[in-house]
């Protein structure tokens, strides 16, 4: 007999922390007829939630993860399933001490109380720790431990109390049916359920379930080893589940966490051990549970000595239990959330206990309102391009970052594995010029060129004295910047994602998507925000009108996946608009600098003078023998064009331009200029940094004087934002003194450093949003180090003196620009002459 | 005193064992391995005897390379040294196993006989009940099986075997062979230091040629699944009905 209903508004597959949170939050938001399915029994169906360590360190360098973790802690607290023993990360190395200072900085950003502690203070907090092996620690009193299974039960029962939920445990999903790219039903061993919405919240099994619908969830089930050591009288004496702070021994990639009378010792130091979702044993084939596999002790052995060294009393205690626990890893170590390429099929995968309820709430909001309150761009599953969803890519990247779980990861750090997957036509020339490649959406993109090293001396660019500040950076970037401003630079911008839209309904469709008026003359281009339904940034990009019924959208390589998905899900159902991804067909080179027109005019017969080719317009031209499209625009603040051509013509186009520019001082210029120095001098905002769904175009200084009459996504919210005073204003700040307490010049990386008052207080706007550095970098032409960040109107006043915290030290900064006026060439005369 | 414990690497019990389609092997991809429970107790009993009387404990196994894991586990809980008789991935039959063990014991006893040789009562996987008996016979030493108590006397060992009505006591002259039964004592877990020490232990290898015995495996098969049916009784009246049906009332 089956009690499964034949239909549901939504089917949530999985009864771990995410699935349970989701049914509650959906019910809270008014959803009825929710069906939750799990193959296993309740309350512990055998997934990763069942064996989780359940502790939460709230500080994260990533803003989205920190916000989700704090929200989750609040939810666990409200449910009464959280205790707060505190936690300490200890440092054995000087590099780690610096990382702890960086963590202090992030804690300040997110308003989390924490402090650096001496070895003696650490052993005062944790008396069984040998403080002679550490250099110091970082203590966070709000580190907590939760009962995630109990939380799951509570959340399910709350949904049931609202008569919104049917729970089907011991029920196996056999198929997820799709018709016309929409999910239509879930087939189980106990019956078929018709539904328009399915959420895959199956943890390590998520790829298997999604595959039934033809969807790839790029996740690998990976082993995290832990052993239980005890009994230990010192711990038994506490008489409770956890009385001592949790210790993360960061340099050995281990943690020690009391569980009643024994100590759980966990490790991220062992070799990456991966499984495949289809090969995970069933419940009855498992000794403990499907995700608690037998401990491969040889992998843990090397960590034993480290554990004993830090806590000598562990040496004589017995190992009573140990597992190879399975958890979910993704290529970039972020969750996989949001609607998939199959409409109505949502992913809620690769979520850990610490952020589970917060993510559940986020997805429930997303499903209900079209977009969540917390910006999800860094965990949106749509961020992955097809090659990034292949098994090899997922495994290579996960292998690379597994041992960085407790590692020190630089904000600019580049991947070593899975490189050369997207290579543009200029690549051979870039190699010849000694390009140092950074990855942009999988593309190999020159960040600077070693061939330009001689320019460092020419322009007198100083190096950065601190290794951390100089890591993944070169003074050549600033030199390239100045060379471009003096002459002309060529920039490889092949990483652009490019979509063409055609068809009779295209004008209305594009107008619906974009804030700014796109029903413009053929040959005009429009830079415009795309908004969420709530009026926050979904994207910012350029839309060119190439024909009466033909638009071309150009967006960033980091944003192409998400933007493509957003355009697709909003396409009209009547087939009146056709979308084509041209990213792999078209390459782009930027030519910018005062000599740009001189250079290009040498290789084209077309009139590219200021009158014939005004700013913001597009022309089809011939360069040498190559058909190309030129777009007069600049992201770096100088005269010039983005020049597009078919991918196979790219190399010839580059060579033609390069040769023509030799006596004009043409310089290959990397993305260090394009994405940072040139951009920051002009105050241009970057999606994912300054532009997030939590901010509006009014706050970002990107609202145009007029609003078009046509309707568009987010219009009502946009009008409301325009009608009231902004609660935050994007500002450009200058760093007034770089000197640290040690007398070394420091250069912030732009990783969410808090902007503080002169009293050292955090600055929070009326919506609770904290002021922080969203981007940072040199402004070589203005002779200042520049920072971008939102400030409340009270502080967004030019000349206001403030401070920023960097690596736990304070540095004076000044508001140079409140709003979008560029610091360099405020009249844009260089670009528009 | 010198004690030898013969152990066997077996799949950790508790999970359903998946037999491969060819019926010759089992799927070991997600299986943990352990020492047969009787032997785990035998190791503990031997370690306790040595703690009481002095001496050392040698552990020996015949099995695949992976069986070194079980030997080291025994060292981590107190065994002194270990001998592996490599036998590949396939289980040897009891006769072949006993011959190889006997040869290996002979080699290990070149400088003197073990006072006691402990076996588990039977292995947890094949359950042949034969190897210990065959080895004791080959060595010409007395043996008693099913033992849940061992006491060392002067030149003798006193063994206790539980029966339905009470227990039987045996006194054997040393050297002797004992088939130990689970419950004789509670095996300890390894300490972290014990585990570290076991990593450094020298595991000696004794090469024994396989001399096939008279028993060969035809095929493996899972026993019929035991289906448990649970009926939820919602009130006392339903409970009464069931009891009447079962003739209990």
C-alpha cells in the first residue's frame, strides 16, 4: 500500500539537512502539497547529515557563505538544537598566523566576535593541549555544535503541522520525467507523482538523481576521515556532550572535537578519496550507513602523530570508531544551488551542515519569489560551463582543493589542474610574449606579459614588499597600464560570453530583460543592468542591436553560464525569439589608448573617425583581409574598440593589428589592467564584486536619468528605489597610508576587508549591509591605490576620512568619489574624442 | 612464555555481502575487513596472559597481502611480532591452510616451541572448524576447542569450556593448542600510540607452497533473506486479537 499522492506542487528528494530545511521553508512561504521522499529510513536516512561532525565555525572569507552560515546558526538556535562551546584555530607556522589575522579581518567584516590568543591562552581554554607546538590561536566564542538530525525532525514536523507536507521514507526514486525541457513527474517504487517542481537535495546521490532527468550536477562524493578516541577522563568530567572549545589544527588539516567522553579527530590531510554516486553501497550493504564507509586506516595513520603532538593525552586513548565519511565536493568548493537547465528541476546539493538551513531558506525564497534575499551568484549551479561539468574536470579540481579545505588560499589563487581547456586564437602570441595566464570562465587569459618587464623600469613601478600582497601579481601590470595610457594596448578579451537573439519577438524580449532602453537604432549598443524581480543586480552587460530583429549580448566570462540561464528561462514560450550561444564562434581583441585610432586606421579602409564612428556604436568593417565587427566602447577609460571576428580569423587579426602598431608603441596588455587598474580608475563596477542582487542600480550609481516606458524585470522595484534616497552609495576610496605596524607597505587584495570609522567601528547601512571593500587595486595614472565599496549616505561624502582593516591592521582611507564619476578623466574625454 | 595466535582476515560482519555474478568472489569495493571475532578474542587473551606471565605474542595469518592490516592491528593491541604467509586473493582450503601454517610454525619454532598456539573456534567467513584441529594434529599437540577460559599453571594449561549445564575444565600439558571462543574476554581497541607502533613493526613473510586439500569451493551464494514483518498495533484491543490468534490467550 502506498500513501503517496499522485500529484504534488513540489517534490523534495532527500531528507538530510537541506531537504528537511526546504520543506519547512517552503511551507513557511505558503507552499502546500509538498512531498518529501528519501530512500532511507527516518530520522537518519543514511546520508552525510547522519555522520556529520555538526560543528559550525561561522567566519568565512566568502560573503555568501558567511551570510548563509550566520543565518543557519540563527535557525538552529531558534530550534533549540545548538550549543556554543566556542572554537579555536591554532597556528603552527608563521604563515598560518598571518592567515589567522586575515580571518580576524573577515570576522570584523561579518560582525562576528573573535580574538587572537597566545599559546598560553589557548591552553587555558583547552588545558589538554600542548601549547609548545603552536605559535598562537584565533578564538571565536560563537563556534557552535548542532544536532542536525533533531533539527531535521523539527523542520519536517513544522511543515507537517501546517498540513503542507507528506513524507515518504524508504521510498526509492526510479525516474524523474521530463517533457519539453520541463520536469513533469517523479517515479518511485511506491508510485508516480506528477509535479512541476522537483528539488534534488540528495547530497552525494544528487548527480545520480539529476541524471535521471538528463541533468549533470557536478559533484563528487569524497571521503573525509574521522576517528573517535576515548574514553578520556578529562572529557568525561565535563558531564556533557561538549564542554571544551573545538580545536582546528589548521596546519595539519585536522580538528579535535569533544563528543561526550571521547574526542572526535577529523582529517582533511589524507589523499583525495573519491567515489561514484552509483557505487555507493545501499543501506543493507553497509556496515554502518551508506555514507559511513570502512575507515582506510593507512590513510589516517600519518595524522596520528600530529594529533598526539597537539594533544598528548590522545596517545594512550583507544580508537573506538572510525569512518571514511562521504561528503560532497564541487569543482570550486561552493554549493550547487538553483534551477537547472530543466525547468522546475532544482539543485540543492553540495551543502554542509553549517550552511544547510540557510541554504534551504535561500532556495525556498528563490523558488517562491524568483530570487533569494542573499545573493547566490557564487553558488548558482548555472555558473558551470559544459566542460566544467565533466567527470574529469570535477575530479581534477576536487583533487586539487580537497587538501585546501583548511589550507591558506589566496584570493587571487589560480588552479593548477584542468587548464588549457578553453584557449583562444591569440594564445600562441601570448605565449611568445611570456603571458602569465589566469583562468576566466575556463579561458586562458593573459594577466600580464613578462615581455613587458622592461616597462617596469621605464615607468618606475615599485614592487610590493610583502609576499602575500605580491602573490599572483606583478608590477608589470601597472607598467602595462601606463604604456596603454601613453600609446596603445591590445587586450585579449576572448573570454567574453556572447549570445545572439533573433526573431520577431526579440525587441520586446530584450526590452523585458534589460533596464535601459534597447529599442535603439541598428548599430547602437547599450550598457545595461539586468535586474532580479526584487530590483537587485542579476547582471550587467552590453547589448548591441545588429539588425531589426537581431541583438547581440556580450557579458563577462565569469558570468556567461548564469546569464545564459537567465536569458533562457525568460525566453517567450511562443518561439518568437531564438537564442544562439556564439561564445565559441567569436573572438575579441580590445584596442585602447590614445593611439588606438591611428593604429586601426592603418589596417582598415573604413571610416573610424569620431564623427563617423561615435562612442557606443557598432560597425562591420574589414581589417586587413579579415571581416570584423568593431564596437566603440572602453572598460579601461581610453579611446578604442572591442574588435570581434570569427574565431578562425583571430590570429590573423591579432597579427595585423600588432604589426600595424609597432611604431605606435603597441603593448600587449593583460587582464590585470582590463579587470583591475584600468577599471578601478574609471570606477567601473564588476558583476559579483560591486554588483550583487543585494544592491540596486541607484545604489551602484548606474541608474540613468530616465526610465523607459516598456516593462522589464524588476521595474517596480527599480522605480521604488529611484523614488527614495539610496541607503548605500558605491564609492571610490583612496588608501592614504600603506605602512603597517611592522613598517612594511601593504596592499589589500580586495577580499571583503571591512571599511571602518576612525573609531574602528563597522559601518552598516539601514538595511544591515556592511561596508566592505569590493575591489582593490592600483590606480597607476592617478598615483593612488584604489578601493571600491558601498557606504551609507552619511559616510559617502567625498573627503570623508575612514579606515580599512587589512590582515587585522588598520589603514587610513579617504572617500575620493561618491557615486560613479571616474577618478581618472572624469569627463571621459579620452574615450569620447 | 611464547604464544602464537593464528588469525584470519575476513569481511567485517554486519552488512549484506554481495556475491559477484560468477559466484566465485564477493564484491569487496565497500567492505571493511577485520579479524574473525573468535580470533580477536584470542589475541586479547594472549596479550593478557603475557601481561600476567611475561613473554611475547606472535600473530600469524595466511591470506592476501591486505591481511597485513589485520596483523598490524593485532600488534597495535599488544602482539609482539607478526608473520604473513602470502596466499593470494583466493581462500585456501582447510587442509592446504593447515599444512602451510604447520610449516610456518615449524620455521618460527626453530629456536623453541610456542607454549600455546591459539586459534579462533572457527573463521567468520568459511566457518570450516578445521584448521586448528589439523595443525594440532600435525604438530602432535593436544587441543581443545570452544574455550572461554585459560589459566597457565606449571607446565600445564587449564581450559574452561561452557556447556549447557555448566562448564568443563581441561588440563593440558604444554605446549598445547587452544580453540578460543568469542566471549573469553573483551578485546581492547588500539590506542593511537599502539597504532603508531604497529606501523613500525616488522611483518615477516613465510612462503609456503600450496598443497591443495580435498575440499574445493563450488560457488558462493547468499542465504535466503530473512523477511521480518512488523505489524503496528494501534490499540490494546488489536494486541489482544493478535495474542488470541497466536493462541497466547
